[in-house]
C-alpha cells in the first residue's frame, strides 16, 4: 500500500475491556476471574492448563442454553484482588513480581499445581484480604 496523502480516521480501542464470545453451556458470574480457552471462547477461570486469563468479568452472562459465541462477556483488564490459596500454595509478599496461577474463578496460588494450572497474571501486591494480580 502507498503512504497516506490525506488525513485518515484511525479507530482506537482502550484495551481495558474485551468482549469475547462465551463458550456454550457456560455461565460466567460478574466479578469472576475470566479466561478464554484454546478455542477462543470465554469461560470462568479454573484449574486447567489451556486457559489464557484475561481479567475480571464485568457482568454475569448465562450461555447455559446457547451455542459457542451466542453471547459475549465484557471482561476488564487491570489489577484485581483475588482470594489467596491455602497452606503451602499461599502467596506471600515475598512473591510480589512472580506469576500467580488460577485455582478457580476467584482464587490464585503460588504454584502451577504440578502443571495443572494456567498462569493468572503477575502478583502486584498481597494484603490480609487477598492477592492483587495484574492481568
């Protein structure tokens, strides 16, 4: 293509909201950690190795009776506080800057659970209420 010779309206996206189609037979609750599977459809985070965690679901979306992609879910990127895992897999302040792993749609852990969990994001902070993860 040739270089521009006149102004061009170039559309933009902020990058802080995504709206992927939701996997069929799936319900994602508002406030859940949300991901896309290997097929590119949105699902709640869970213990699985094929997920790409996107962030926090901004709405509850019920695609229980729909086909893959029949509805979309608004998912925000940013830094969100999730529940901390228990015992030896609990995240501490010493882990800030490391990768956290998804246990379910609201819990993160220090380890990948012997290669059974997907990366949730980077540990941004830890407090007495949970773990702040950057997505």
